[in-house]
């Protein structure tokens, strides 16, 4: 037997047969020790009285009927004799000398001593009589063992089927077992493993898709900058542009790898206590030069904001806030500014970053966090946006069990990051 069901069924059958042999053995042993009784028990006394009464009341006819009933339903062959041992029906001598008497003969006298009830014990009678009961017991145990085998084998077959499907590439295949036993634990362990693998594979696929899609434009600009550095009259300016494109490309790939790695394998995230207000202050200082080049201002007062400490991956959080801030700087008009507000709410902290640009259509407010989503209006024209910054920020915030949403501020767009502080 090469299946769990077959092995369980085989062991169950062996158990049933062993039990059957034990029951039969006990039955035979007990019947062997029922012979040789010299004193009638209570039941025997009733039989003697009934048999004598049948003889006295109905003669040979009624006695024969009584003995036939006893012979059919009891374990011996019965006859009624007189005090000398002569059969009242046949006249045969039923009580030969003791040395010649059958070894399995019991003799019980009537209370008045005038009659003898002779029982010649039939060794196999009880066994034959109990065969139907043994068969019924055997059948019931066989059915229960079959149900047990099915109960154990069926979930294992289902688990094997799900494993095959998962191995064939169906990453959503799960057992979803509700059993509380070891089979259920194994099934749930597989589901956790499958979810982990699916997350890792999805993250890797997303990373490959993001990089393959997004590297096209930076590489094209990098090739153009390299050619320009070779042929342009102002080589210094061309080299600076080349460096800028290289830095931009490096930053893009680094951000993708960092967020995807933390998202796909949370164990790699370097969780620590982070002063979130100080992190925002550092990012604002880093972006002031870029804002100045656009003749924009960043409205942020580090002293006015609350001191906030939360548990997270500092670099991933920095990437999220920086992407939202640079996105606001990219779309805010020259001569205007970006406003940043940090507030505490119940069990969380909110960072709201608002620009005064053209805003976003209401039906696109959720879509702007989708990778490579681009608007057709002035918000993405001539900005150099790549449609990935807010998507990376959204994934980074989700990794920290927070929320990220956008709303039109009329004018401009307000993007809010909410992170738990507990």
C-alpha cells in the first residue's frame, strides 16, 4: 500500500481481525468453563421447573415442545429423565456410569428429586450463535475505520493537490484548512509559506517590471548626455548634465530596490526608533536649493511641529517623504511655495504636503499612486515626472502600516502621510 488511505485501511483491517480473534477466543474459553456445574444456578432452576411442569401438565407432547425450544435457543441438548436417568420421551438411559458419561454433561435434579434435567453441552453452539453479532461488530468497526482513513487521507490529498497547483505557478492556491489537528497545522504552515513566497515573487516581478519600464527614458537621456559631452562646445555644462542623469538613474534604481526589498522581505527592514520631525527637517533643508532654483519657498517651521518618535526603517521613510516633497516642488509654479504641516492625531502622526499647482481630477486622486500613471493635462507636461515617485511612497508607507492619500486643496494638491506612533 503506497497511499495513506491504503495503509490506514490495512492497519484498521488488521486491528479488526485481531479484535475478532480475541473476542472469539474469549467466547470459546468462557464456554469451556461453563461445563461441569454440579449445582443449578437461578436460570437452570427455572428451566427445570418449566420442563417438569410441561411434562406433568401436557405429557410427552408438551415436554417435546419445551425441549425443542430449549435445544434451539440454548447452548446444550436437553432431556428430562426420571430419578434413574431414563429419558421420559425415548426411554433411553441418559445417565450412564460416571466413567462413561460425556465430559460436557451437566445434570440438575428437580427440587423433589423425582426428575433429572440432563444438559449435554454443544461446544460450538455459542460460537455459531454469536457469528451474526461478530459480523455486525466487524462491519461497524470496518465502516468506522474507513471513515477514519478517509478523514485523514482526504485533507492530505487536498494538500498535495494545492502544492501541485502552487508549484505549477498558481501562486494564489491555498489550502485554507479549518482543522485543529496536526494536518491543519501543516496546511496552515503551507499557506503561510505560500503567501511568503508569493509576496517575494510578486515583489521581484514588480521590481523587474519597474526597472525595465523606467530605465528606458533615463538611459536614453544618459546616452544623449554622453554624446553631448563629447561634441558640445561647453563641455563642463555637458558633463554636469551627464552627472545629473547618472545621479538620477542611481537614485531611481536605489529607491526601487530598497522599497521592493523591504516590501518583499520585511525581515530585511532595519526597524529602529526614528525622530520623524527631525527626518522631515533634514529633507526640507536638502530640498531648499532645488526650491530656490525654481524661485519657490518651503513653508516648514521645525520648532512649531511636534516632536514625533516612531518605529520604522529610517531610509524607507526618508524615501517616502522625499518623493512626496519633490513631487510637490515639481508641480508647484515658480514664485509660489510648498506648505508642510506635521500634526498628531490619535495614535498616529500626519504629515501634509501641499503645492499650489493645477491639482488633479477627482477621479484620478487614487490612481496617482499607481506605478507609471500619467495625467494628460498640464500637471505632467514638461515636468520630467516618471510616474513612480508617489507609487514608491505609497508602498513605503503601506510597509509601515500607514496610509497615504491625496486631495485637491483648491488650488493645488495636498498629499497626506499618516503613520502609527504606537
